[in-house]
C-alpha cells in the first residue's frame, strides 16, 4: 500500500465512521447490523481502564463491584489541534441536548442513566447508553463497552444467581454479529487458556478474522513470569494478534492521576522494560492498540458498507410490498368503503378464477408471496384423471368361472325353450359390476368440492387478512354457493349412474361390429406365422418344408366333432361302470351343456360393455362436475358476493381492522421511515459507497493479519509507513521525552507490527489457514 493510499485511509476514516454513526442515529441498528467494536471480558479485567486509555480522558464510573451495568456506546471524534484548543474536549449524550465540558458531570450522568433503567441495586440491563466525545486527544473510533462477565452476584443487589449466564448471553448477542470487531480484554497474570473472553470469541468468530487480544495488568505479573510468548502470538495465536496495555493502578486512580500522565508513564515503562522494550513495534502500548483498531475498523466498514446499502434497499422494498398488501387503513367515506369492498371482492374472485384456469396472476404473488404456490385447477384435474382408473384397467368378469356363467344362463332361461339365452342373463351378470361406479362417482364430486373449498379459504385469508369479519362473510357465502352447486351436481351424477345401471344400450361401432352377430363365435384363431394351410392343388413342398409339414400336428377338430367325441366317451364309461363290460347300459337323461365358444363370447361381450360404460362415465362425471360445480361457482361467486355485501350497515361492521393489523402497519411505517432516512444518509456521498467495493482492495478484513517478525533486526520504515505513523501519532498524546534503550523502539511506530510466528506445537484458538501479510503501513 503506497503513500497515497495511506493518506486516503485516514482522510476517509472519519467520513466512514460518521456515516455509520448517522445510520445508527436514525435507528438502522434495529433492522440492519452495523460495523462496531465491542469490548468483551470478565469483571475487573481492566476493560474500563483500556477504554479510558483509548479516549485519553477520565470518563467512566469507577467503584467496587460491577462498574458497567448498561452497554455504553462511545463515539470518539478527533478534533484537529489546528482548529481547536490543545486540550479542548466536550461530550454529548444521545437524548440530552446539553454539551458537557466537565467530564466529572459526564461520569455522574452515566451513573444516573444507568440507575434510571437498571436500578440502584446493581442490576444489569441490555439498553445501551450513547455517548459522543469530541476531543483533541481521542482517535476516530466507535466502541461499545459491555458489562463484564460476572460469576457471583453481589450481596443485597438485584443480580440473580444466573448473573453469569445473563452477562454471557448479553456478550454473545453482540459478538455473534459478523459485522462486529471483538476486543477481547484479559488479564496477563492469568492463564489465557481459561479466559472467558477468548472462549466466547472462539465460538462467535471461528476463523478469528475479527478478534483482537488485549493483555492488561502486564505490570503486576509474578516475578520471573512475563507475557512475551503471548504478545509474540506464540501461545494462543490470533489472526490480529495481541497488544499489551499497562493501566493505571488503583493507587494512581485514587491519587487522581490523569489519563494523559498515565499514557506517558505507560510508554516509558514499556520502553525501559528489559524484555518488552525488545519487542517489535506495535506489540505494547495504547498507541499500538489505537493504530490497530483504526485500520481494522476502517477495513471492516469498507467491507460491509456496500452490503448494508443493498440490504437497506431490499428491506425497504419488502416493507413497501407489505404495506401495499395492508393498504392505507379503513376509509371513512361510504363511497370509498364501497370501492374498497369491490376491489377486494374482485381480487378474490379473479384470483379464484385464474387459479382454477391455471392463468398467471400477479396478485397471487402480491398476496401470497411467502406461501406455497396455489394450483387449484391442477388439483381438480388430477382428481378427474384418477377417477375410475383402476376399473378401466381390470376385467369385470375376471373371477367368474365358466360353470357359474352356465348356471346364470340356465337360470334365466325359465320355462322357455332351452338354448336361447335371455337378456336378463346379461343384466344379471353385468349389474353387480356396474354398481362399482356409483361410490367413486360421488367421491369424485366430494373431493372436487373439498378442493374448491380449501382454495377459497386460502385466497380469502390472503385477500381479506386485514378484515377478518369480512373474510368470514365471504367464506360463508362462498360455502353456501358451493354447497348449492354440489347438491345440484350430485343429483345429475346420480342420474348418470342410475341410467347406466338401469338401461343397457350402446351405439358404439366397435361393440356392434364385434359383438352384434354370432360370427365371432365361429371364427377360427389365425394360424401361427408360416403355418398357413395350402389350398387344394398346390404343389407339394420338398426338402425341409416337406419334413416340417410331415411333423406338423393334425388339423384341429371342429367344436361339433369335439362335443360328439366327448359325449360318446362319456357314454361308454358310464355304461361300463353301470352294467359291466359287454353288458348293455340303461338309458339316462343327458344334462345340456353350453359350448366353451359360447361362454367365451358372452364373457367377451360383458367385458366390452363394462369397459364402454366405464369410459363413458369417466368422461360424463368430470364434465358434469366441471360444468355444474366448478364453472357455475366461478360465474355466480362475484355477483352473489356483490349483492349480499353491499348493505352500508353491514359494510361498516365488516370493515373493522383487528388491533394486530393496525400495529403491524404502524411498525412497518416506522421501519420504512428508518430505512428511507438511512438510504438518504448513504446517498450523501454515493460515489464513496459505490467505490468501497473495489477501492483499497488490499485492506479487506480477511487479509488483515499480524505477520511474523523479521529474523534479526528491525528494518527501516518506508516513506508511506512513516507518513501514516506520523498522522496517527498526531492524534495521541506525545511524551515530553521518550527514552529509547534500543534502536528498535527508537523508530516510528507502525500501525500493525510484526509479532513472532507461532512456534511448532503452540496452542491455536482459531484453526484457519494463514493468509499473505499486507505490506506498507500494516507491517
């Protein structure tokens, strides 16, 4: 990153932070997550001291127990010393127009606002306090201080036994947002592997791309123990590394030591320390932490602001769509109410009609955009297609034997001359199978009616959701019309079934040609291919053909010959059994038998006629349902609704909106106003927003990483790095004289130093691949 890029970084940083703060001021944080820095850590880990060091002023309340009981959103605005006094500083609260110049009053106001919401018994509440501080000593940052994780509730306080879970849940709600930078504060004199801040950051940020570790109380570690391994990123590596901070001691605070003096003392302590003074620049001190936060926050805003702009537009479009569905409220004028009712009824009837016909209707998407697609016509057609399909695929007389058919024919000959079957035989055998079509026909009607009723319910619930009483009236009228048409259609279908069962007749040409005469009974089945008999006088076959003909079976006997032989054989056996061999048998009465060809012909006629009836009914019943039920309901619905609902008194009762609809419209109007104002904020500089997605590409948040240190000595900084470091130093308090025990600490401090690479076997809190380190001011 060159010198020009480094200068543009700081020239645009205040503009970006101001844009995000303005978005937060208009209330966008309620609907869209915004980039922010959140300070997380356990109680008494030094969070408030770290924040005061960053601010450069004594602002935050300090006392025993839990200091921060409401989230505190600190918006820091740097004032240029060339335009303002050297020590100029003032503060403003979001809901208080007063400008505070006495920061003791700011501390008292924070305590007052905390007690007014969380109570005076140390209660903890998740309602942020917004405080904006303008000062020449503070950087351009926005930081949120959260209540520390508390393990044991205070005595005689409003804190419950679950105070630890309450504070952890609050912290998780903030740090789980992917647009939040986590500033994990932990004491250096404790084991980092047991740090609650790191453990919670691990769950919220598995890749570790937005977590910065801050080690406090580094000056009160036991003798012989130091934080060198942690600061060099060797113990529990973080992508953005660690920074060591020396806060004011309790004695310093009680003696009213100013933050500016504490910062000078901190810088002197690190520069004179026998070990920490040998660290590469950027590992220790408040200035290094501010530099790192500045770059990371800028890259974070740069990465997410274009997405926020798109999200605002999408949400505003959805809100406007929903508001169009809810309408502008109930009109007062009777003519406007009538017009509204006509519009709703027309939408209801047109949607019903178009759904049945399968026609694309944009109103379906408007009213039911979050629901499944309605396919009423397709469902009815599937009911018609499935109607009597199984009967059409089976034979009616499949389980009836020839003997049973012979008995049925003989039964209906009565006392007339045998051998002439009666029409009653046909009806007797056919009627049980014709009865099979009655129940499915009425079930088809009931299924179609149920489908239409469900369709009306879904459409009415969508169109009239603003007016439940009107929806009930429309549904009741729709059900009445549907019920009337169902009964009318049921009568017609019953007549169709009775007609098919009561009167057997057909003009079907195929049936008459095949079964109108007796020829089919005496027709021989066609011989197999190549076996056709030759006419007399044909020349004899020779060779293989002659051999094949010689091996061919004899010609089949006629039915009469078979019947004669069977009768003769039966008579011979009977005579032998009764009178013995060679004795003349006594004459007996012969039982008449019907030939198999005759039985098969009757069976074929019954099956053919049954399939013919099934085919006719499969056509007739759906047609009648489609005409007398579906089409008639579609035609009558709109007129009947108009006629029944136009009474002014009833109209006034039906147009009563329920409270939840009015509340939803109110909330949507507020959300629309917030989104519109947010979009206006972004449009103040649309060029900046549009260019963020491709400008400063090497500052992507995923690319920000603390690279390893140089193997031996600290190299000289480049000109761009010196320029950016100088600009950063101008925003921080400068010591009168800065000792430099080593050449490494004498050089200007870059914003993102190079800690040592993790050694082999080091514990890693975040399992992620390292990315190439940035060059220029970042390392």
